[in-house]
C-alpha cells in the first residue's frame, strides 16, 4: 500500500462533455487542495463504457484540459456496467485511499481534504467509508444515506408521485436518515450511495470491490452491506458535493427494467423485506 496516495475511479457512458468538464474542473480544485493541505498524491482513472471511439476521444480531451494530475482512460471492449468498470481500477491499485465518483458529481474544494482528515483521525479508525453531504443541481438536499430497504421504500422513493410521497413522509424520512444527518457526523450508516464513496482502499480491495453480478443499480447497496461486516460507514457533513444525476424512473423503460432486475438480485442475496 502506498500511503498518502488517492486513486479516483469514474465510470462513464456517453457523458455530457460540458457537464463532465465542469465536474473535472471541480475535481482538480479538490485534488489541488488535498495536495496542499494533506500531502495527498492523486491519480484519476476513467473507465468509458460507451464503446465509441469518438466519445473516447472527447473524454480524453476533457481530461487533458481539466486535470493536471496523472490520469488514465480505459476503454473496455464491452460495456462492463458500473461496478465492474470501477473494479478495473480498484483491483489494480495499491493506494491508501480510493474514491468512487460519478461523472455528474461536483466536489466542493475541500471535499477530499475533509474525507482524508476524517479517516485519518484516531477516533475514526473503525470507519472505512465516508459518504458526504449532498445537494442536487437545483439546490435541494439529496439524502445519500439509507437503511436496509423494503420493497415499499424503493417503490415510494423511486416511482411514487409527490403527493403519495407526502403521505409517507415520515417513513421516507426514517429510511433516508433525514433527521440524523442534518448537522452532525453519523457512524454505522447501513447503506451509502455509489455516486461518491470515499474508501480506505485496503478494505475495499479485501472486499474485491463491487460485485460483478450487478450491471447497474444496487451495486452500492450490496457493497455497503458487505463492508459493514468488516468496518463502518460514516456520514460526514463537512464533505460536500452536488449531484446532478439519479432518478432511474426518469431515464426510461430500459433503466426501470435494470433497476428491477438488480433489486431482485439484491433481495435474493440479502433477504426480502416487503414493508
């Protein structure tokens, strides 16, 4: 393991190049700050599942224009999916830290520094994964922490109209740790969102990264539960990000089918819970 080294993996699939450029600009600012304050050396690894040479060239141009740190662009022969794509980087890295990051997540300048500082603190040696305070592109709070889901929870959160969500507001509030994650750090989180996962990389490698059984959706749920058998997940509000993506139900029928297939696999593996 190489101390004070961070590897960041980003999986892309036909990204919006303007959005990607802005995300990479924010990322570079956070990398520079972490280098200055925490003496962290960073390498970025982008795995492009688009299977399109023109797209790969455009992504390469974004990386060259935005990043001053070392980076790699990997273009697999087939679309490996989200988790298996990240594993190409996770399983071949010997860094101390690893950040799993979405291409549509914008980091606060201090996000990396704060995550490293938290995990390095002697009081947090039992924690191996940090999940951040997150807002959406329109400034609304996004709740990335979750308890073990029921089928009802997933249906309400992902597909229910706003009126029905209001009826079940208390249930969703509990499922998403809304009260607990307002101001203070919270340890022993059950599930963290895959859009930003800052790991102790040694633990992540011991878990062999994401399960390749999940092509898209629920790979972060599965990894969170497996990590909880060895260590803990902490919500750290000083680590701040903006997420512009999400919402499988808004992405069309294909994404809904993938969501349901992965949900079935998740519950079949970890246990069914209707309500």
